[in-house]
C-alpha cells in the first residue's frame, strides 16, 4: 500500500544524536513477522536513523505485534 | 453494521480478494483442488480427453471476481456467484484472446442455478459463515459437483475452549466472535460435520489463522480512527488489544471430495 499513517515526534523539534541534523518526516517500512507496514516517521536525512514516537510504539505497533503473534 | 469488506479501507488493504491471504491463498487452494482431482481422489479424470478439457469451476461468493477472472484466464470454465452483483463484473478487463470469461451471476449460493453434477471444482472462501443455514450451501455444493468433484472451502473457525461460552470481545466488532461477520464462525469439528453430512470426504485441513491475523493487523495499521470504528475495529474497551487468542476467530482451509456415486 502506498499510504501509511504519519507520526510526528512527541513534542518539539528533535535532532539526530549522531549527526546533529534536524529530523525530517520520511516514509519508512516497518517489518514484523514477514508483514510490511508503511509509515511516515521522523528520520535523520543524513544517516537514516528513524525515531519511533512513543504514541506509535504503545499504540498501533503494539496492537499489530499482538495480532501477528496471534496471542 | 455493514459488512467490513464494503468499506474502502478493507478493499484497499485486501487488494481485491475479500478473504484472508488474498490471491496467494486462492492459488494455494486452487492447486490443492487440482491435485485432489488428478490424484484420483476425484476419480473420473483418467480418460485422457477428459483430463485435457477445461475444468468447470464454481466460485461461490466471488465478491468482485478477481479469482474467477484469473481462473478463466488460465482456460477454465468459470461460473461466479455472489449475493449482490458488483460493478467490477462489468468493468473488469476482457481476457486475453482464446481465454474464456467467467459467467457472473447474482444468486444465493444456497440455491445454485446450475444443473446437478456440472462442476469439477467448487470454491467457497470465507463466505459460508455469513449464511444462515450454511448446511444448505454444502448440500447445494454436493449437488452441483460431479461425483468425485472437489470442494475447496475456507472460513472463520471458533477457537474458544468451551462451545457456547460468551466471547470476551466487544459485541460490535465484525471480527469478534460475538457479533458481526465472525458470529457465523464454527469450531473446526462443526464445519467438518457439516461437510460430512452433505456427503463430502475430507482430504485436508490447513490452519491459516496467521493470514487472518495479518489481514486484521493491516486494517489496524492503515485504518484511521473513523474507518476502524466503521468496520468495528475501533478497540472499544481496548478489545482488539486485550482479546485473548481464544476469543478471536482463527481461519481454516479444507479440501473435500464429493463421495456421491451418481448424479
Ligand atoms: Zn543522523
């Protein structure tokens, strides 16, 4: 699918800890148990380090993990 | 509540085939059905001329018809039925030269408009649980299949320990067992009893619950709050997060042969 949820950083501007660059919204693909999920996340334009906002980790990501683990 | 596959989110995620596993699952089921016919489980195909002819396939509950179009494109004679006619039946692209086109028809799959013994293969994917009296569909499938014809069947399977125990899920969720489209899910043994009663001999069962989990996960991931509410996956009372495995349906696939000896 070309679409995907968009997650901005939790509160305020963030910089990459390695490069010091300001994070930019970009499309990344999360993969879990052979399923791929597109999502727009803040990432470092230089090294590609991606930030996973807490709202995502504790929200959709957790739900999807539980569903895929079939628990 | 409307059925979840009428929703644009479901259509976008499921990619044209409205059952868990999509195209790949249909291909697996089709290959298994063909193998069952050639293995002689579906005797009557020994005659070389008979084996070379196109197979007569009924797709019972065809939805938009993607699977029917593919089977017709590979040269099979396909009749595809669904309860309501779909715009795609008319608009789908015409097949390559030489390939036939499925005959699409709006019909109740518990009253199939085909003569006795017409079909070599009947496919029915994730549809029977939507029916009241699904046994009428199995009886019809046995009637329209020739002796030795093969049924490829898949549907939602109850996995809770004790039959009749109320599911803990939100009653509004179509994918929960207590309401919506999973309400017609049966335990594996109950589906198999329906198949045997209609005169089928079971050849194989495959647990494809993982495909259902994948489809649900895609819906949850790509759906916004509003869409998920509309298809009943809004997580009311945190349902979809906290449901135990046993209270979510699984998904099973069967291949069975029609044991009737005469038409
Ligand atoms: Zn960086």
